[in-house]
C-alpha cells in the first residue's frame, strides 16, 4: 500500500504504520505523537484507515440475485439471522460487491463500533475501517498468515480471513484445509521453527516463509478497495466544522455583501414604489381632466378604449377623418350652419342637422360632400322661417 497509513490497536494501545514502514509501528499515545501523525498525513498527502481487530469482525461471502441486490443493505441482518448467535439488532453489517452476484460481508457488534469510534475520536477522521486480515497481501490459491504476538492473522480468500489464537491455529487450519486446500501458504514469522509447529502436517510442505511481522506484510499489500465497516449509520460525515473554519472569513464577506445588496435593492424598491404611486396619481388627474365623470378603474386602458371608439372599428369609417373631410366642405359654405352632429360607431356614419338659406344650398352641400369622396344622403328637409332645416347622413364611400 504505497499511499496508505494504517492505524490499529496493539495490546489495546493505538499505533500506526506509515506507508513503507519498518519493523516497528509508531505509537499514538501522547498529544505530540498524534500531532506528528496528523502532520505526516497532511505533508505527505497520505490516506489513512483503521485496521479493525480481526477477532471482533466476522467475514462471510454471499451469493445474491438481481432482485436481492436492490434491498441488500436492509436485508443483510435477516439473511444471516440463522448463522449468528447474537441478536441481529446488536450487530452491524457492511458489504462490498466482488462481482455481479457475489458480495463480501463483514459483521461486528455495535458495541465494538462504538468503542473504536471512542478510541479514534482524537485522531484525524479515518474514513475507512477495514478488517485487519483484509489488509494482508493475497493472491488466488494462496493463504497469507502473519504471526502477531499470541495470535495469528489469516487471510484465506479475496474477502475471507480471521484472527485466531496461536494454540487454536492447528485445529482451525486443518478444518479450513478440508474445505479447500491452498496451493501455497505465505507465512510471516520471526521464529520459523515455532511457527512450523503451529501448522498441520499436510500444510507444512506448502509453506513459503517470509521473515518479518505485520509491518513486512503490509509492504506487499495492494488491496486499497477492501471492504470498509464505515457504512450505514457509521458512514463518514462531511467535515462541516473543518470547512466552516476554513471558509468562515470568506463566508462573512460574502454574507456582508449580500446584506448590503439586499438593503440597496429594498431602497430602490421603495423609491420606485413611491415614484409609481406619484405617476399613477398624475395619470388619474390627467384622465379626469379629459373625462370628468364616470368610474375610474384603469385610466390608461379606459382612455385608449374611448379613443378607439372615436376612430371607429375595423371596416367602418373613422370619426376623426370623417369629420375632417365633412368639415372642409361645410366650411366652404358659411351660409350653412351645423345644429347638431351624431356619430354611429357601429355603422361608421355621421348624421348632420343643418340650417341653410334654401333647398338649393342644402343640395349643394350634399353634392359637395359627395364630391369630397363621401357617401351623403339627405334623410329629411323642411322649411323653417326664412331658411331650410335638413338632416344629412354621411359615411365614408
């Protein structure tokens, strides 16, 4: 493991193994040693993991179907309920896919997880807790054994391993060999003669000795994606406090700028709201100057509608152009007076009540309107004193 520092409990004391460690691990008993460990991680950009004691973790393999994979995390306790002596509610389960249908499963007690968390609380966060036997080097067809004080660490498969006391090792290995005999046994031990006595006779000829201890074995391990126990309720949390300490100054400036922008926006809003009220008041005042009476709801829209009504609708003559053309003809005849004028928006026509000197003047006015391109029709006429009163209907030709 070229870039992985490993923390483990040795005789209930915390120690750590740097990548490429020598024969002895480094202690983590004092504040100075912990500070040195944290500084080494930062300066060398090492990753770190906790090697969970193999005696407290049970490793199993599991074949699953495609349907079971969808709910595997919730189903694991019930799938192993018959294989464990403890209540499954007291156990923590973690899993890792080995291939499409095969999973590695690790289980340990919640009590052990809580104890390890308490022991590691003063260290930098260790996002991976790997069963220590899965940190040993392994290849297909091999077993890897490491003498570690009064116990032996055994890795017998891709996701299989256990920690056993030395006096029980012969019995355990003999039972394992009956199930599957390895091609080679890699055994790390300082005293080969003493270690040889721990092996059943049928396995001794398969042993390849390595001088050293766990430190030596870790130099050759390459499984950096091993099964981690930090899953579910024990999964790593985002380092929010660390991020806050790092970014709080920038966050303070950003928050201040946001508050200032918010205040400026609110001031602009109040100013624009006051200006809008003033403009609405001026608009209503102007509207009342043109239309003194009637309900006022939307001055702009109401005034536009009244202008549209004066211009006339589609297909009809417009009032203003119609009045302009008729007015030019009437203005040429000063002896003719307009008494009243009515405009019909729907028909686009205008009725003129006039008084002229005689019938000839009325007819001349009608003819003049026609010559101006208007359709003029006399609806009625009658003598009135010294003149003639008539009504002429005018519309666009």
